C-alpha cells in the first residue's frame, strides 16, 4: 500500500510532499515515510506522527521529530506498527506532518493497511 499527498501552508508558500508505503505481511509492518520540501526555505522541527486505532495497532514510537528539512531534499523515516487485532483486521491509518506555527498540518496522508497474518 502506498500513498502520495501534498500539503501547503497559507498562500501556498510551503510545498511539502509526503509519500508513504507499507512493507511487510504482518503482524509487524514497516511504514516508510518520505518527506520532501519542494519550497525554497528550509523547515525546522517538524513533528511527524501516525494516527491509528489503538484496538488494531500498536507502536512503540508513533511520532518522530524531523529536525531540519532542506529545500528539495527528501528525508526518509521508518516507523514500526504491530497489528494486535486477534483476527488480523486491516484498518486505515493517517500520517500527519505537523506545523509548529499553525494548527493546520503541512501534509497528511490516509493509508489503507492490508490485513495481517495472525500471530500464533
């Protein structure tokens, strides 16, 4: 499963692209997130978080901070998710790149997760 989603600040000044892909058959998935700054200014202290149903998934580290995102540079972050649903149900998750200067995120993506193999 993969998704590409752009985001923007007020007036389109910020051009951030977020690509996410899911690797694995479960119950442990690696969520590979690529964040690209297409704007001219560098961005600092960007919180990246995964929002999910805690009855289906668990993560030891659902959020990370991207300290610096230079212009036209891609940063890759890998987050681990464990499917804890007894039947291995798949459910959508959301990846959000926050903006410390606004309540509006710089970018967000909805990811359709696959069903998981069941842990025995």
